[in-house]
C-alpha cells in the first residue's frame, strides 16, 4: 500500500549505535529516515551506501576517504553509492532527513 504522508511523530526511535538514532519508513525500493546524531558522534566504520539528504539542524563533517567537507543547517547532501565516507558531528546534535535505496 502506498503511503503519501509519513508521520514521524508516531514512530519510535531506533538506535543502532551509540550517538545515533533514527525513525524510518520504507516503501518499494526506497527508505526515508529522520536521523539524529549526538555531539561527538563519529562513524566507526567506513560507509559505502548512497545517501541523499538535507541537514535540518546542526553541523557535521563528512570524511570522503581523506577529503573533509563540512555541512551545516540547510545544506543538501549527496553521497553516491560506493563512495567511502565517515560522518562526525560538530555541534550538540545534528538532525537530517536521508533518502536511501533499500
């Protein structure tokens, strides 16, 4: 069944690792996530999943295999699948909307 409106308020937070939590909705081959990162969060492993998103609040730095790029509130993020990257939060929290392939 297609769902046109995603009610994040009614969803419970999931926490796959220390310093990060998310709410997610999957439909077809896509996943929409509201993600909140805590201050000092640093991804432990290199990620190679593709992400497209928008930073709602906060600031984070993404290490693209040695190239550091800082993202702030209102910035769009585009990470192609296969691109090695790690995120680090620079503010008390950072919140983003991410769209990913399932």
